[in-house]
């Protein structure tokens, strides 16, 4: 118990001395308190401005990230479209080669037909000359009727 009494006395003395010190230095205490409040306020203001700047940086980062995502997506669509065009170009080249081969076959056929027509023309010319030489030209019978053209859509 004595220890508590001693503690109580020492605590009371300490509080008395502290209050006397504060009363004696009241202007200094006020000055330090006001200065501390001002600097705490300035510190809070700086932290708020820094937080605003950080939020703007984050916002810009998010916008750039979104724009980058859109650019990547557009690039993929363009790449897919270029691949699609390449496939179409390849198939058109194949069709072109097939058509070229068909045209070459048609040229050969037409060339053969022209050769046959020239041969038949020469043959008919010789026959006409022969008929003239034996005085049988012009012939006394009517020429055969021309055949009607064939419509390829109506066959088969």
C-alpha cells in the first residue's frame, strides 16, 4: 500500500509540475499546437493532391489498356481478313489456271475445226471446178435446207 501511496504522490507531483510548466509556457504550447495543426493540414492537402494525380494516372492507364485491347482486336480482325483474302486469291488463281487450260483446249479445237473447214472448202471448190469442166454446174437440184441451231440449254 505504501507503494501505491508513493506512486500517487509522484503522479500528483508530476501532473502539478506539468501543469505549472504548461501554464508558464502557454504561448509556446499554443504556437506549437497551431504550427502542428497547420503542417498536418498542409500534409493532408499534399496527400490528397497526390492521390488525385495517382487516380488520373490509373485512369489514363485503364484508357490506354482499353485502347490497346481494341487495337489488338482490330489487328486480329484485319489479319483474319487478310488470310481470308489470301485464300480467295489462291482459289481465284486456281480457277484462272483451269479457265486458261479450258481456253487452250478450245483454241486447239477451233484450230482443228478451221483446218477441217479449209479442207472442205478446198474440196468443194475442186468439185465445183470439176462440175464446171463437165458442164454440170450449177446443179439442177435444190441445195439441202440448213439445219436449225441446237440450244444447249434444251439438250438432255
